[in-house]
C-alpha cells in the first residue's frame, strides 16, 4: 500500500500521508501508476456529473477538464510542451533536439501544443457528456498510465533521471498483470483495446526521434494516449 501512496503523491496533487522510503521503494511505486490513473478517472467523471447537475454539457466538460488539470498538477502537459518544442527543432541535428528537450522554458511550439491539447480534451469530453457516455472516461487515465510501464521496460532511459530510476522495478509479471486488467476493463469499454497500439506507436516515435525514454516522453505519451482514447470513445459512442 505504501507504493500506491507514493505513486499517488508523485502523479497527483491529492493530500496523502507522509511516507519515508528509500530509492528502491520509490522505484517500485511505478507499478501502481495505472491504479492512480483509476483514481484520477473517478474524480474526472465525478466532476463531469456535478457540472452536468449545475449546468449544461459544456459546463460538465469544463468541470471535468479543470479537475483533470488540477488533480494532476499539469504534470504531463509539461512533458507534452517540452516534446512539442523539441519537435520544432527536429529539422536540426539530434543534439539540438536533446538540448531543447532539456530546456525548462516553454517555447511557442509548446504553448500551442498545450492549448490544442486542452481544447481537444474539452471538446471530446463535451461530446461524451452530450451523449451520456462519459462514465467510461474513468478508465482513460488508467489505460494511459500503463504506457509508462511498457516504455520503461522496453526503451532505454535517455539519461540518468526518473525514467532510469524506475527501470529496475518493471518486469514482465507487472506488465502481464496490468495487461490482464486492461482486458477486463475493455469488457466495459471495448475501445480500450486500442491502447496497446497507441502505446507501441508512441514508444516507436520516442525511440526513432531521441533514442530513449525520459520523464517528458512519459508525460507527452500519457497526454496523447488520453486524447486518442477520448476520441475513440466519442467515435464509438
């Protein structure tokens, strides 16, 4: 349970009890990432329900989006912005791409990517609320957070950062457990079966463009997979 609480502390801004842990225990908390995603999903769907009670489908969608950003602290949006800025430098050499990726400042490409991402989620959430199919959104953050487990196991870390610290904690048994959970979740929302393809696509993109996985790569991948799943649910609905 300590691992779950540590994962909750790392991925969200929710209040949690203080836990003292060593490097190994912290790395092991990564296996709880999808479970944290489920907590995030419940809060998002709950915010949509409250918003729909107080207003129309747009209010519900906005409430869900605000909850999504607040509970995660825009952690993954930051990674998306950094990757967008690095993508803007992709016409230059790899060293320039890595330098831009490491720059903590957000450039014009990053700002545009973040704005478009928020708009996309808002519109797609509205579409789901409008058709009374918003509850499967509970499973979207859960499915997207299986991605970092796969990328950590599959792709070498780009540098000695968080991605490298988590690598030792992920193996085939952990992936098999969450893969089985994803299959069970697909009984509720069959659209989730596209998740492995999305995870593989982003992993391939990261390996092709920068040659390794980093915290920014994880964050950007989570954001893109979440939006792709929302789009798939909207089309399915």
